[in-house]
């Protein structure tokens, strides 16, 4: 089974994908720009460091989806890609 499924092809260069297991959605452009409504770090980063120094709450739920770890208890929408992801996210976190 595929880890991610295509949810919506918004334009020829913008698509919304969702992780089948976690429900986390992200929007991706043809140029490689990536948007999510949840703050995230690469899986090689430190969740503990984010919680200790960068505003992630000590009890915030974090899930790994693909190569990233998402804080699903925070929602940050700063552009159209983040909003597309928010509208299609089914992770059970804050939207």
C-alpha cells in the first residue's frame, strides 16, 4: 500500500497529498515548494529540542509522516499551500 495518496490536483503544478496512516496532509508545487498547516521538522531533527527551545509544548502530540515529524497540536497557516493542507488534513490534531 502507498504511504501517501493524491487528494486533489489543484492546478497542473499544485497537488495535495495525505499520508494514509497518519492523516497528515501537505500541498506541494511543481517547483518543490511544500506546505503544511502543522509546524514540522525533518525526521533527523530533535523533537526534544523543539519542545525545549522553540515553542512546542511539552505535551504536544507529534507524528512522523514520511521524512518529517509534525506537531499536530499546533496549526500555523501562513500561505495558500498551508491553507490547502489544513482543509484536507485528517490527523486528529488542531486545525
